[in-house]
C-alpha cells in the first residue's frame, strides 16, 4: 500500500474540510464532535481493515491541525504557534486512528468473511 494513495488523500481532504468548516462556526459545543466522529468511523468503514489506521491518523491530524490553525486569532505570530498546532494534530491523529479502527471493526462484524 502506498503511503499517499487515494485513500490517504481523501482522508486528508476530509479532515481539512471538516476542520476548516468547524473553525467558522460561531458557537462550538459537544455537538461539533459528532460529525468529526461519524466521519472518522465512516472513513474506517469505507477503507476496511486495510489502510484504516493510516487513513484515520491522517484524517485526525489534518482535522485538528487545520481547525487550530484556521481558528487562531491570537496576538502572537501564527508561525510561533505551529509547533503547538502540530502537537494538537498528533492527538487528533490518535483519535482519528481509533475512530477509523472502530469503523473497520464494525464493517468486519457486519460483513464477516466466510
């Protein structure tokens, strides 16, 4: 499997779109996490067992990194905050990996191989 195959590119694009869209919302609440979680589980279901972990990690990293970068309105220059955004993106990558693994597991349970 290629690292930046079509599945990974779709996962990154999905993360960028959802992260950017959430940064534009006027009021963030717990409900903001629902589409993120559904997309992560759906991504894992779509990719299946093969590639779900990488796609989920790429999705979660892109989502969290773009969300914090696009939503940053601080006084300090943005470039000084990029390392923090990257660490937050790594946490998002772990969460995306877990969500995609859950989606792949649910797909395996719903469609067992004979």
